[in-house]
């Protein structure tokens, strides 16, 4: 639902561009005024999802490494005693 709202906002925000493209009366201008915002939205959303996946994986890796380090340190303490 959030994505639909964002796409709608992208289209509405380009209304001035659409009106000027209609005034030019070229199909290419109208098509680009309608399609480019959606393409930019899709690219931005893809980058957003990729970054979320990267940061999630990084956090899980750091957490796993921290637990492993803590376990090794605890084992070393038990060996010394």
C-alpha cells in the first residue's frame, strides 16, 4: 500500500511537466512525462531494498562474530583457571 501511495505522489508531483508536455502535443514528451517518474521510483525503490538487505546481512554477521568472539574469550578464561 505504501508503494502505491509513493507512485501516486510521483505522478502527481509531475503534473506541471505533464501539462507542458500536452501543450507541446508530442507523444514522446507526454510519454516521458508519465513514464520517467515511475522509472525513477522503481530505481530508487530497488536501491532502497538492496541497502536494507545489505545492512540486515551486515548486522547479522557482526552480531554472529561478536557472539563467537565472546564464546572464545570465555573459553580462554576457563582454560586459564
